[in-house]
């Protein structure tokens, strides 16, 4: 007994709008990923971004440490 083929996809005007948005978003993300992976300028930007993230993380750690010391100092005064 032959299997029944699936129904054809609906025309683009009848597609689910959420799927249309998802497909557009996926295409944009793929384009950006290709830029950051393959283009020399994109690679430099990605490297600078990674360095920036490391600097921000270090700054946050220093701020937290300073705040912790300040709170301990306030607690010791009372």
C-alpha cells in the first residue's frame, strides 16, 4: 500500500506569521554569525568585544569586593 504524501505547504500569504518572523530572524542571525566568523573586520570586532567582556567582568568583581569591604567596615563601626 503506497504512503500518502504530505500536503503541500501553504502559500506564503497563508503562512503562520510567527514562523515568517522566526525565519527572517534566523536568516539575520546566520548573516551576523558568518560576518563575525569569516570577515576580518568581524573577527576584530569579536575580539574587541571579548576583551571588553573580560574588562567589564573584572570591573564588576572589583566593585563587588569594594562594596563588601565597605559593608564590613560599616558593620564593624556599629
